[in-house]
């Protein structure tokens, strides 16, 4: 089991914690490709606080995400679907 730690803005963290937001987005860069390769879980941090939430990764894909959930409208990102 490989865990990846991601820091989120409070708004996005709160939406995931409440069950509204079901995906997290990261830029499609070599850094994130390496970091997310073979990852099974993400540990989400609410900003730089001690508040965390661990979620299992359902799947990952390249594509366009939901702009209302923080995805850019003009570029493909890594979409991390959470269980």
C-alpha cells in the first residue's frame, strides 16, 4: 500500500470531507506522475495543519476535471477519483 500526501486548500478539503467533491486534481507533470505512480491511498491535509483525511484511490486518469471543484478549464490534469 503506497500512500501519497497532498496538501489542499481548506475549501477543497472541506468539500471532500463532506462528500461533495469526489475527485482531486494535480497538474500533469513528471513530479506528480512519479509521486502518484502505484499509489493506492492519499492522505489529504487541510492546509498546513494537523487535520488529515485518508482516502482510497478508486482510479486515476488524464483528462479535464470539474472547474467547480478546482480543475483548470484549459488544460488536462491528473484526475484522482476517491472512494
